[in-house]
C-alpha cells in the first residue's frame, strides 16, 4: 500500500514538472525575442510599477542591487527601459518601460501563449476543476503558514 507521503511527493513533483516545462517554453519564447527570462521578469515588475527604483526591483526579485543594476543597464542600453530622476530623491531614479520594452514583453508572451495554446484542448470542465483544486491547495498552504506549523 502506498504511503500518503509518497502520493504527496508524486503530486508535488507533478507541479514541479509543469513549472519546469512551462519555464522552458518561456525561455524559448524569450530567446526568440532576444531577451532573458530575468529581463522579462524585471520588465514585468517595471510595467506593473512604473517609476519603481532599481533598489525596489532588487527587493522584489530577491536579488542583489549590483546584479539588478547590471540587468537594468543592459535593458537601458537596449532601449527597453528609461531611467528618470526621482521627484522625491535626487540620488534616485525611477524606471519605466519604453514602447520598445512594452512591445518586446508583449511579443514574448504572445509567443509563449501560442506555444501553450494546445492546453485548451483539455476539456474546459477539467481545467475548471484543476483551477478549483489549485485554489484548495493554496488555501491549505496559507492556513499551514498562518498557523506556523511548517
């Protein structure tokens, strides 16, 4: 008889496999558009928070300031990010995506979604059930974290 821990491991490995495969497809899409996944993530943060500083981007990504600085410099050099002086602090700069940056992000995700479109061949009811189950799992994880039982 299978132990519950073994079954849980199988479920968790399934999540990992899906994540790895979709990330690989995103990487392929990003390479087609001459952008890295990290640059894509930075671009999404800047897109969501126009005017964000590089320090805030570093915190959001849990990366060092010098690492983010290099990534952002390459994105500025590529014409995808604009750096403007902050209104609050003359030593600080806000970051925004240029039209070129927005187009690159959109084009990359368009390719990514095109690759994954066959997922919609799975019956809609099955996908709806999958989303419901994912939400149940997230709720359980939130409860475990809130109770400090991990």
